[in-house]
């Protein structure tokens, strides 16, 4: 399924030029993005069409590439005080168009009492036909509904319109010649008959989708899943490291306890870690070595020469000889 257009109004602004292309609002009416309680179907935002009973138009528009077959969906909520003036219809319109020509419509219609229903119309070679009116498909006020239309251009008498309300098929008429039209835009709001609404009324819309291959169906809603809580105990050991022999628990160690409260206590991993005192002592300076001194005796003879006696002359000669 190729989604052509999708808007949940989550990023839209009051200008309606972010997800949508434009809006048309007559004096006295207003068209805004709403985020109050009950003003959106999903997410946190929705569209709010406020009609004061006098202004004619109040609608948004989105254009896309024309094609020969489209499925579209829109959620809407009617106000609890919805009423009309002189006519038996409330002109709230969800339609696909060819340019400015309406091709397939889903209108909210009153039956003259407090009951409101959907009326589908189709433009084809023979004019404007009412596809569904009355009977099933009663609309509750102040409740979110979603409407779906399936438009087929066809090749002759095999085009037409199928319609659903809240997922239930209301009608299927694929026997019309719709070859003169190509759908290229979608519209939601009040178009041209806002003065039929009595007083000031707010109509809400949300979760609009257009695709080319299958019924969009309802917007899926998230389911909150609350599984049982897993009880986990975390035991932290004091990782003190001693500077001598000792035990060190290599914590933290994580273990779980079942919800029944039965503790699972595996043996702790015991590791011995010995840390030596990393004190480094200074290296002693070597003590000076004092070896024994070399003792040397030197005898020096007195070189004195005495003159006079023979003995002395002999001694002098010996001295001279040895001195050499």
C-alpha cells in the first residue's frame, strides 16, 4: 500500500500549511489545531472546525498527484449540542475532488430529529447520485467515528464509490461511468453551508489518510505492557588491597533472586593477592679502603768529607766511587 497523504495534525500549525496545503475560513468561523482533552483521536493534537452559524466556509485542503483509484479515511467527532436551523442536513463534508469539482462526498446529515447519519454522494457521467442515505450508520454525538471512501475511476460503467463507517461497509456501487474525473485533492470541513448550523458549534477531525491500494482501517492504538518486575540484588565487596598476604574478593558480583524470594548464592571467587612493600632502600656508599702503606727504608750516607788523615782519604775515595 502506497500512502499518498497522512495527517495526524501532530506537526501542523494553525496556518494548515505544514501537513495540509491551505485552509479557507469565512468571517466568524475559525479553524485551528487543538490539543485539549477530547479534541484529538490519537497523538496529542487534532483539528478544530468552529462554525458560528453565520459563516459559510471553514475547511482544509490537501492536493496530490491525480490518479484513477483512491482510498481515504478521516476521523471526526460531532459536538453534543449539534443542531441545525431550517434544513435537514448539517453540511460537514469529507470529500475528494477533481480541481474544484467535488467527485465523492461523505456528508453528515440530520433526519429531522436528534439523529445524524452519513450521506454519500458521487459525481459521475449521469450527474450527482446519492449512494447511501438513512438506515444503518447512525452517528453518536461526542464520540469519535471514522469514515472511509473508496473511489474508482474505471474505464466505463465499472467505476464508482464504496463507503464504510467505523469499519462496517455501508454501500458498494461500482457500476458508474466516472471516466470524466481524476481525483487530485481532499477536503475536510464545512463548505458553503455553514449557516445551516445552529449557534456556535465545534467539529473535530484527526488521522486523515489517502492511499491507492487498500482500506486504511482504524488507527492502531498502543497497548501498555506491564511485565513482572525482575528483582535484582547487587552485592558490593570492599575492594581493599592489603600490603601483605590477604584475600581480595573480586567484586562487584551480581546475582538475581527469583520473584518467589529464593536466593541464589554461588560461591564467591576467592583470589589471593600479595603486595610487597615497595620501599627501596638507599645503596650504602662503599667504605673507604685503607691498605697498608708500603714501607721503604732509604739510607742516606753523610757525604761529608773530612781532610787530613789517611783513613779519611780512603773513605772519601770510596764515597766518590759509590757516588758514581
